[in-house]
C-alpha cells in the first residue's frame, strides 16, 4: 500500500525557454499599448492621428482598462496636460494589435535563427574557448603591419602587382 504511490509530471513555476529562444527578446509588459509607461506608443498613436508629432503634441494617455500605469505614474498631474481622447476600447484594440506584432516579430526571429542554423556548416555554436581563440587570432592578424601584408601578398601571388591584375 505504501509503495504504490502515484507518479506525476513536474509542474515548473517558470517554463524554460527553448535554447533558440533564450537570446531573443520577449517583452513582458502588462500593457502592449503603452509598454507600461502610461503613454500610448507613438507608432500606435499614428494609426489614429496620422500626423502625430511625438516632440510637439501632447502625450496620449493609455486608458486600457487592464492597465493602471497612467494613473500610477502620471495620476497626480492635471489631465489637461495629456491627450485623453483615446477611449478604453481604442486602447484595447491597440494593445491587441501590438501584441500580435510582437508575436510575429519574435516568430520571425526564431525562424531566422533556425534557418541560419540549418544552413550553417557548423551545427553547434562556438564554445567560449573557441570564441577566445578566434578573437586572439583576429588580434594577431590585425597587428600585422601593412608592409608585411604586401610581402605576404607578393609571395602568394608570385610577384604580381595590382596593376597587372587589371586588364
């Protein structure tokens, strides 16, 4: 009876990212409309106010019902200083739009990384030691004076000058 205990799979608190995703930036904002700043991102504002100028126009307050950033960060300043015309429904739509944009961006980065790894002759990334060796060789090559490069070139090309290659 004591020995027949059930076996469960783990339930980690934090899901581990795949190796390919570790170096890819994943935003963790609560609100993608304002990126938790309290102000709607200028590129999103331009979808509604096409000639919006971030440097000259009032900042647009985020009124997404699920976002409290504007009130927490800017709530003590008079509302006349901000553009408050964007209704909560507009902010929610902008939030969804920007979430989808970020999802696509991250997917493109993952796809690009996978494609580059498939096309790479080297199937694994360099180790830290290999990177150090490459950097050391690079420094050695960069330290070679121009005259020495020219003599190496002359030996390799058999005494051909640059002018004789142009024909």
